[in-house]
């Protein structure tokens, strides 16, 4: 008898390329009483697989046992995150940048030299920045003139 098909199935079985139907053919073949001598060495393997009852179904208490092993009683549920919560770090960063810019501008104004600033222009008139103001200059001149007249008049009277 020619057993080339079974030998080909065995080669594919060792390489892991057989389908479930082909494996079932091998199990059925090796459950026979009359086997060739060269294939008898594989008979116990396939007979064991045939006799072994497969229980692929997990028990009802599997989830509970696994949770006890992990230490969690309830699975963690996902929570939804709103757009505001997602953008909160960006809002905080923008606030920090705004605070730094405000403090930097305030420090620049506080420590800057008033003479080096550009004069403020109001309605086309500019305020002079060098020397005393006009009102002070006029009052000083008037005071000095009065003082001079008083000195001259007191010198003449004497």
C-alpha cells in the first residue's frame, strides 16, 4: 500500500502548515490497528490527541479568579474628556506667557531712563524733555528780575 499522502501530511504537520481537517485525517489514520512499521512511531502522539477531550471553554468563574489574582474588584471604566479639559494645559501656558510679558513690560518701564524716551505728542504739540518747563523758566526769570531790581533800588537808596 502507498502511504505517500500520509507522509506528505506528516511533513506539513511538522512544519505547522496543516489545516484542522488534515489533522483530523491524520488522527483517524493513526487510530487504525494495522499501521506500517515506519509510521508506527507517530501513532501514540495522534492517538493521545484523539483521546484527549478538548475543553476550550473557560469556566464561569474565570473572570472572578483573574480579578482576585490581580487585586481589582471592578474593571476600570473609561471616562470622557471634554474639549475644555483637553485644552486646559494650553490655556495655562498662554496665561503664563501673558504674565511674563506683562511683568517684562512693567519692569522695562520702571527701569528705563525718562530722558531717552520719545516725547509724548498730544494734538500735534510735543512736550520738551530737556530743561525746565516754560512756566518754571518764566517764573525764575521774573523772580531774578525782581531780585535784581530790589538790589539796584536798595543800592541806590543807600
